[in-house]
């Protein structure tokens, strides 16, 4: 009896699948839900950044770059196409200036030309 | 009939990752085969020597796309052993939880691939759908489907609250019934049994001679499981049921893996229930004192071996990774004889290829 | 003159068969997708695939015989189209004659042989393997299929499909007398169409694309069309031979019932391919000769006893 029941497991599953709605998400026509903690595009808060460069030191993909002239005068660059979205910078920053949002990131054909200027201290002072 | 050689790979519908095989056949009989590796060699061990310990976590995570977490876990335990720090018990449990989830999704993925190779596409679709539930859990708790980035040296990145634990438990219960169904199918579907029973059996002696580990070894009756044998925390406090089978053929390999999925599901529930409270991370210094260490753990495909040597700087002096697939691959040419052409996919699937792991 | 041209080109000829072939492919893919919890393709997908294939570059290995490679799909296409002319559709058959069942069966076998030849001449390792397999498979399913199909003919005392249908109008559908024969015929049809679980000659994981590995462009498009039309002709034939009792006064009702029967048969075909794994070639030969042939003979014996 048990054997016969087992024999029909697959048939059952197939019939069930036929009756139920299909599971495909028709992205991009239907919304795709990303959880709260998803590691997506990086958001940056220039006011909190102190220019310590810890995030740059720990970034495994060399996606962050800092040009430092002095303590106050520096630019912090981010290359989204190089970034591995690993979350290390968020972890390393002691001031909470850098973090992940749950937004998806676009794509590019020129990896190195896509630069975001996170902070240009000269520009912000002027 | 004459002997002809058919190339399988580097690109072939059978393979998801590049691997090159020349298989000599005569009619429908396979006479033998040879293997070429190295198509996805990325020099990760060398790269790891040029990066800091912190950066290496994310490099190591990219050795494999399926068992990424167990790689970083083993690496982190190795670094922590050199540093002489012990991570909080809660962090250990979270690491183990992720490892078990990973084992579940890896085995489900594998079962789907086997089913696809023997023409049972429905099982392929259904298991991969079920696997998606596991990936959803992992995405929810860690923020990434494949690269979880869950580990940091000294602990884990995130904590689980009650709500998430409850969510995971609900999904696991659903998965439980699905896996029962899969077990029913592999035990009763006549064509699937005919395709796998008695195909390419491996004797325990051969397993030992080639140093094969993991589910393949257990399917041949060799009782090794690093979760129990290496007793890495927190597995020393958990009861791990090791599944073995004596047949050693393709069917036994299927059976062992599906049963293991069930064991892992139970283990996940135990881990969530017994998870101790407390911190999830302790502070770890950046410089690692001189020394060397070996850590072994159980990846979904078998024993994972990490050797780490430090010269006192913030970069490792040598990192050696030994992945389970390499040994299994060396056994492949031996298996590729005295079988049918139609059995090649079954044999290949039985190895549970992870070329990216093997080549690094 | 004009009438027969209409029959040849529109109904039940070329246009109708092509459209129903594409519809079959869509339904099959859709059903399979739903069995597997997927959405499945939209209705125009098979047509779009066909147009895409026809507009693609046509490549063949250097030493392959281009003439034969072009000829073979065309021969297969014309033979399945001709077979389609003789199969009554909802009881309507313009070209019926005594013995058309044999002609249909013969014409339906032509594509398999052409498929084998296509594998041999296209000179790929996988295509040669696939071709050899298709021939081996041919010997395994064709005999039980033939024996099973001769059941209705014996009971109807005719080799003409329309006469058999008339007999069914008097006696009731033959499925009642030969359920086993019907099952065997469906199994044989699955083998003929190289569908899962008998898709051995074109098993992707074993022989890549089978005989058609090296084909591309319009030739591959023709081959796909051949497979689709072969499938619908086979389905129509089985419906006629085993469910052909409806002698409806109202043509609309007859057509409706015919369509429903076809849909059910397609559902059965898709379902079988969804829940069975592919067999090995030696297992298929064993199944064909050790199980299917004796069963078919049993059925025939029963039918002969009944007829006496
Ligand atoms: S997420 Fe990782 S790779 Fe991206 S910028 Fe931060 S540390 Fe670098
Ligand atoms: S983002 Fe944080 S870690 Fe990076 S430079 Fe600014 S303060 Fe330092």
C-alpha cells in the first residue's frame, strides 16, 4: 500500500502544480521583493565621514578610492561596477557613513568609467 | 565497431562548469576516458597571499558559488585559531545554521541536476523551486543569495531575532514534506531506479585509495563525516546522524544525499531551538601572530581542508585549500569504463562536480 | 481541380497541418511548463521560433553532403503532410481509399529513417551516435506499434481508417474492446515522436542534439516542423482508430468532441513526459521486445477471438 502511494507522489505533485498558479515572477513586469537587509546599492552620508580611509583599506574589490591631501581635504570615490557588494565597508566604517540600501544596481560596459564621487571635501566647503 | 573518442566539454550541455573529458566509446559501450582540468583556475591561493586577512574573507567566498559559506567559515576558524580567540557560542551556532542551509540547497541543486540528466525535468524544476526557498531564507538573514558575507573574523555579521527564527522554521517544515516526496520518487520511480541502480559502483577500497570523501564515500559505506570527526564547534554539542549506504552505486549516492538533506533539516531546527543567547562577534586584531594551523570541516561535497600559515603580518604567508571535488574527479576516469554512453551523465552527476572548487 | 487544390493546400492539407502542428507544440510546452510550476511560452512562441530558425544562417560541417541534408527534411515533411491528408479529421476525409491505414503507417515511418540518415550524413560524432540510436529505437517501438494498430483494422475488417470508424459507429468505440492496444499505441507513438521517456536519440545530456546536432537554420526549422506535424497526425490517427464512434448529425458537435479528445491525448502525452525518466537504449529494447510485443500479441489474440 505504502509502495503504491509512493508511486503516485510525482503524479500528485504534477497535478497539484497544474492546478496551482505558476511560481514564476514576471520580472520586470511584476515587482520583485527584496528583503530589508539585502546588500544592494551603496548609500553614503558625507556629513558623517571623517576621511579615515578604513573602508578603503578593507575593501576587497578596490571599489573605493581615497585621494587624501590632508585631514580635511580629500575625495572619496566609489566604482559601483567593481564593487562586490560584500558589506565590508559598512562593517569597517566606525562612523556609520557608508551603508547598503536594498536597491538593485545597474550595469555598465565600461567598468572603470563609472565613478561616483562620494565626498569631495573641497567642493562641499565652497 | 571501431573505437571512437567523443569530446565532452569544455562546453557541453551536460556540464555547468568547464571541464574537458575525452571518452572512448565503441557503439554504446564506454571503454575509458581521460580528464583535463584547470579551465577555471583563478589563482585564488596566490591572490590570498597579497590581501589582508579581512579582504580574504570575501575572496575565499568566491571560490565556489554553491558552498561559499563553508569556505569562509573554515577560513575564519583557521584565522581565529591562529589569533587564539574563541568566538561566542551564538556566532558558532549561526555559522552552523548557514552551513546546514547551504548543504540543503546544494543537495537539492544536485538532485535537480541528476534528474535533468536522466530526463526527469519535472523533478529538476520542482527541486530547484524548493531550493529557492532556502536561498530566500539566506537572502533574508544575510543579505545575499549566493555570497552571504555572513562571516567576519571573530564572529558573524548579523544576528537572528525571534521573528526570523520563526520564519525559517516555517519554511523548513514546508521543505520537510517536499524532501519526503523526493525520497518517495527516488525510491519508486521505475525508470529513475533503472537508470541509477547498479550503475558505476565504487568499492570502499577504491574510495580509500583515491582519498574520496563526502557523500560519495558514505554511499560506498565509508563512514566519514567531518562534522562528527573534526568536531569543530558547535558540532561537538550537536548530534549529527551520519548516513551511509553499502551499495556504492549511483542510486546509493542519490539516497545518501537526499537522506542527508533530511538530517540537515532536522539539524537546522535543533540549531534554531538550542541557539544560545549572547553576542555574535568579538573583537579581533588585524595582525595575526606567527604560526600555522589546519582546519577541516564538512562541506556539502565532503571534507574541506584549510592550511594557513602566518608570518606575523596582516597578510597570510600561505593558504592552501583542498576541496573535496578534486579527489572525486581523480576517480572519474576509473568510473568511466564498463558503462553505457547513457550512463556518463549519471556518473558525472554522481560526482557532484564543482569545478570552480577544484580548480580555484 | 480547385477542390483538390484546396484539400492539398488548406484543409486538411498543408496550412491546417502546419497550424495544428504549431498549436500542438505550444500546448505541449504549455502543459509541461504548468506541470513544472512554470508559466510556459505565449501562444505565438512556436511560430516565432520557426521564423527565427528560417531567418538564421545555415551551417553544415565542411564535408557533409549539403544536397542530402536539404533533401531529407523536405522528404520527411512531404511524407508527414501526405500522411495527414489521409487521416480523417472529425470524420472528414476527402481522399479515403481501402488500405490508407497502411499508407499512413508507412509514411509516418519515413521521417525516422530520414532522421537516421541525417545523423549519418552530417558527420558529427554526436549525430552519428544519435542516428544509430534512432534506428535501434525504431526497431524497438515499431513492431508493438504495428501490432497494436492492426487491432482496430482486424476488428473493423478493413485497412481503411474511415471504414474502421464506420464500424465503430455500429459497435461502439474500439477503446472499449482494446484498452491495452490503445495504451500500447500511445507508447509506440511516444517512441515514434522521440518524446520523453523515449527521447533517447536526442537526449541532450548524452548526445547533445542527436542527429540534428549539426543542423541549423531553415533545415532545422523544417525538422522541427516535421516533428510537430508527425505528432498531430499520430494523435489524429489514434483518436480516429480508438475513439472514432461519433457519427454526429451536427458537424460542430463532432468537431468539438474531436478537439476535446485531442486535447486530452496531448495532456496525457505531456504528462508522461513529465513524470518518467529517460530509459537507456538497452532498457528500451528490452521493454519493447519483452513486454510490449507479448502484450500486443495478447491484445490481437483477444481481438481475433472476438471477431470470430
Ligand atoms: S561593498 Fe565591498 S566591494 Fe563594495 S565598496 Fe564596500 S567593501 Fe568594497
Ligand atoms: S566612509 Fe567611514 S571608513 Fe570610509 S573614510 Fe569615511 S569615515 Fe572612514
